């Protein structure tokens, strides 16, 4: 896999096509990456304790590496 953490990528396919973001985490065995602010869905959380309310949170889900294009490599130190 040619994309790693801290690289900047451009989304080519999907609802977020045309957006750019920084790679937060890479999953090379699965061929997926987690991009900051991209592929975010609403997730409903059930109330775990009595008297507490459930909530809706925004959660970023991994996306396939084949749907992105590398625009800038991470800075080498």
C-alpha cells in the first residue's frame, strides 16, 4: 500500500469526491484508510444506564485505498 499516516489524499469516488484530507490511520491488511473529516456517518448510541439518554454521534469510517489519490506525502524527518 502506497499511502501512509499523515499523507494528504484527494477523494476520487463517492459522496465526498473532490475533497482532500489527512490520513489519520492506515489498515494495510484490509486495504483501507481513515481520512480526517471524510466518510463521516451518524451513529446512534443506546442509553447504557437507566436514567441516561442515548445520543447520536458523528463517526468516521474507513474507506478503500482505491477510492483516493495521493496528493502530498508526509514530511520525512
